[in-house]
C-alpha cells in the first residue's frame, strides 16, 4: 500500500509499512516463545507506543493484558534528562507479574532506565523491554532492551506512533522529517 500523506514534510522513508509489519510479526513470535506457559502484562508508554502495542498484541495467538503509563521526561528541547514525572500511572497492580514494557523508541535510554527501576520497585516477577526502534546512543547506556525492532541512525523520526509537535503519529511508515520542518 502507498504510504499516505507522505509529502514535502517528509525527507525519507526509513521503514515501509511492510518492513514494520514483518518485523513486528517476528518480534511477536519471539515474545510468544519466551513467555510460553507464563502470563504477561504489556505496559505501553503513551503516546508513542500506541501503534506497536496494537500491532504486536494482535499478532499474539494468546491472551495478553494491556496497561498504559504516561510519563514525561524533563529535558532541554529534544534531549531527555532522566528526570521523569508520572502523568498517568498503571491501573493494575504488577506485584508478581511478568511485565513487558512496550516502547516506540530508545534514544539515550534515560527514560526507560527510570521506568524500569520504578516498575521493579513494585515487586513484579520480571520486567523486560520491547522497543520498535533504537538509536545509536542507546548502546552507551545500561538499559537492556530485550526485543528491538530496528536499529536506526541518529536522526529525528516520525510516524507509526512517533510525532513531531503531535503530528505524523498516524503515518504507516517511519520517516525522517525534512529539515525545513524543525529549522
Ligand atoms: P530517551 O532519550 O530517554 O528518550 O531514550 C526516549 C523518548 O524520546 C522521544 N524520542 C523521539 N520521538 N522521534 C520522536 O518522535 C524521535 O526520533 C525520537 N527520539 C527520541 C520518545 O518519546 C522516546 O520515548
Ligand atoms: Mg515515548
């Protein structure tokens, strides 16, 4: 299918709809194998993870529970600082649960490392991370992302849940923005 409304704003499509869907299927199969016989709770991070959560969870052939957290990370401009505030907490108690955090992208990893230690303090059986995208910076941090969709270059990307000023989340592709958009 043709990517919709990919016009002058978009510089380059990095991942097509097929690239994303094929990889998400592989990730779902891997997760299903790893959690065989165990219950798992998917915890999505709003809002960027909405698309990966919807597609990944529907690829599973078993039941899964889904909950969401909304967190905001203080930082200068586009850089995160690791100082995080909870805007919406989980509805569920995760004590004794196997938690899989579902994220759109890991950049510095500061947001996720804060989130993982916050979740661990609640006494879950396990906490693992699944992220669709990983930028090169993430390799330098301690955060261990168990399931990674794609390693991408260090440029700002939008689409498939990821936004620029709340736009482009509904693109079916992952793309870089044309420089005139943020200059
Ligand atoms: P850290 O650096 O803590 O931050 O791993 C991850 C969060 O930063 C946002 N982020 C992006 N959002 N395009 C986006 O739309 C990007 O290229 C990008 N890089 C980082 C995102 O909210 C992610 O959860
Ligand atoms: Mg995010």
